[in-house]
């Protein structure tokens, strides 16, 4: 899976060079484009469309869009825009945030005029990050990394407020959680 910000050149290169590559348009970028073209609320409509977990949610999100926005969205296949088209392949990711974050982290390298120094600095930067993360992982006394432990603590804190869970449809892994307040 190649998630890009609608960079047609990169998507075409991936498809030409990688036999099993699939391109996916960043939901955040495409949502912002929809917001600019179609006005207030359009970005949210698009993000709900791209993030839909069931065919019913997908249809509902599309029905909420204006007709000319639907035409725009349908210019690209659902496989290039909807997580639902790729069960188990996107692992919950539908934006290029990771690449954007990495691009920002290596800004020094990206702006460097000397290609050899840039390559050397990128390798050094990658090694520095690896050593930093490895040291944190080795120092931890838990079975999971510190980041995962923080994530689990947040989930556990939220779960305390929940009182009941019921499956709506086990096949599609849809359930309903009822808060204690009713």
C-alpha cells in the first residue's frame, strides 16, 4: 500500500515498478481539498466516507455529500479512497501523516544541496533515532514499549467509564458499548 497526497507521479511510479502495489489517497489531504472545493462540512463528509467501516456507513456518508462532491469523489475508485476496500492491509492508517512526520524530521537533509552529505546525515539521523528508541526499550520494565504502555493506560482509563458491551454483528465485528450513565 502506498499512501500519498494525490501525487499522481508517485502513484504511477509505484504501479509501474511494483507488481502488487496499491495506491491509496491520504484521507486528510483529499478531505482538505474537498473542504476547499465544496465548503464547510465537506471535509468531514469525505473523512467519514474514507473511514467507513461498513458498506452501510459508506453509503450513508455518500448520501450526505452534495451531488457535485459525489461526482468529484467518484472520479477515483473506492479502492484508492476507502479503508473498507482493504481489510487488514491498511492497519487503521488512511493518511500520509507518518511520511509527513518523517519528512519534517529530516528537513535538514531535504534542504541540503550536497547529496553525499545529505545521504550521510540521513544515515546518521536514522542511527541516532534507532539508538534513542532502543535505549528506551531496553530500559523499560514492562513487556511492551513505553509508548504502547501509555496507549494501553489511556484505553484502560476510558474503559473504566464503560459498563456493558454487546455484539451487534460478530461477523463484521460490530458492537455497541453502553456508558454507565445510560
